[in-house]
C-alpha cells in the first residue's frame, strides 16, 4: 500500500511539473504575422519591388478569413481601416511597407486583440 501511494504521488508530481513547463518555439519557427506577411507579399506586390504601396495593400482579397478577423477586431475595439493600418506600419513615412513591417504590425495587432 505504501509503494502504491508513493507511486501515485510520484506520478502526480511528474504531471504537475509537466503542466508548469512552457513551450519554447525553435528559432526557425515563424510567427503567424510572418507567415501572413509572406503570403500577402507573394500575392499583392504587383511591381515585385519587395515593398507594398497603399494601393497594393488595399487590394487584398476579402476572404472569409479576413472578414471574420475584421469582425473579431471590431468586437475587441482594435480594428483599423486599411489606411490607418498602413500609416501605422509605414514608420519611415516613405509610402511603402516591408514584409517585416507588416509581420510586426500583424503580430502586435494579434497580441492586442487576444488580451
């Protein structure tokens, strides 16, 4: 009986330690914002210069996923129009955004909405 109790206690302690462990993503794992940014640039960078202008940015397809995400952002109070989004991303005010700018903005927007 003592051995059984000791075994159950040991298993319980192992489970408790496993629950406390935090997942750390490998360095080569891309954020969701990075993945979305790569997809958007592949499909929207009309002139192929590696940057998006406001017009290119506004020409994104309104898929069901995009519409659903916009509804969620409105509900959370963090939705911005495409013009407002672009202005927030264009830190150097050159009228173009890079894939990194877009990924950074999308990750920050996601974090703000998920609070």
